[in-house]
């Protein structure tokens, strides 16, 4: 299959491309962070430029588009709301409109942050209430995709793994601090269901193979606090868990508001007979890939 992946230098985009480079014809689209000697074709494009989305599709004729590209820094989105809406809402809508005209399957990556997190256990039918510009722009992107390409697959996700810079995921943040014996804060009052990014890539491909469409929650079957997530990393990697300081998100000084409970219900996806990893399974694979040198392998692609 000929697959075009946007955001191919990002955490999910890069790991998705690497996971399937030997099985499919991958075209990875990058923008500010280019890749060197990647084992798949790469092209550079600023998707926010007028006409760039249409040109990209017409030039490369994909059978499937996996849209991972996003303005993902939550606090930066608060400071640049117009840019966030352009990249996270308008671009997905443009991409969906072009894909449906050319009968191209589209997978759009969204976020668990579309909920306010006041109660948790959210299903796909529950009312959304984004608290930040980032979350609002991603929700607008979901709606734009739905309106322009009703057959698209939309996945609300939360994931961790190894990135090009080594600084893109919460797991890397904990690893970097703990490995250098630096104290690090962990939020005890923010719950989430993170999935190891390579597990997520494989689940997404299984959903594609089953030709699923519509909105799905694609996260781990279990939730935990960000503090507990850090403790799990410390214990698995043999670091001192006492370096992790339990604090409230209210003490953090972050610019954008965070949703306290983002444990999502995955019964809809489980009903499709797709196996989802629990926290221990994902952490074990994360650790084994670290031991196998995956961070160094990924870092070599950085320009």
C-alpha cells in the first residue's frame, strides 16, 4: 500500500513510518524537522501554506493518508491561537476534502484533551469541553474531517515513546531527568491512559486493515496518574523513584489549563476484536526497545 504520513518527524509519525517501512511504500512528510537517511521516502511541505495539501496529494497519489502533523505544544498554542487553529483545524479539513474527492482513505489523529476531565471514563458519545486552545483546535479539526470526509477514521490518542530529539514525550522527560539523578515533578491529580507509540502504530494499522471509520478512542485499557507513570518508569529502568516529587498540577505554573481526568472508555474499539495493551505490557516493550538501542537509532535520523 502507498501510504502518505504527515508529521513524519514527530513522535507518532516517525515511529509509524519505521514500523511499516518494510511492508508498505511510505512517504513521510516533514516540515521544520527534516530527516536524514530514513528507510522510507521523505518530502518537505508546509501544510499550512495555501495549496500545499492539494499539491502533496496530487504529486504522490497515496492510497492512504495518516495525518499525524499538528501543533502539539499546549502552551505554545495558548500564545499563538490563530496558528494553532490553522494547523490543527483548517489543514485537516482541507486534507479531508482532497482525500474524499480522490477516494483516499484518511486516518486523522486527535487527542484525549477534547474533554474537560471532570469525571473521566469518557466514551466517544460523551460531550466534549476543551479547556485549552490546543484542545479546542484539535476538536475543530475532528469536526472538519467528519464534515468533509465521513468515511475517515478519527483516533483520539495519548502516547509515549522515543522521538527524534529525545525530548518529545513525557516518558523521555522522566527518563532524561531520572538517568541524570535530577529530581522531577509528577502530577498526582492528572489521570491518563498512555499507550506506547509502537503499540499505537500497530493498533492503528489493524484498524486500517479492518477498514474501520468514524471516531474511536485508541488508548491503553488502564489509566494512571502522571506521578504513577513516572514511578513505573523509575522502577522498570532501575532509577530511584524517590527523585519523583508528587505535586498537584495547580502548583506547576503551566500556561494552559490541563484536564484532570482523561481516562477514556475503549469498549467501542474492543468490540472490534482489537487487542489493546495494558500499562505493564506497554512499559515492558518501551524498556526492551530502550535496551535494544532504539533511541540512538531514531536520533541518527536527525539533521
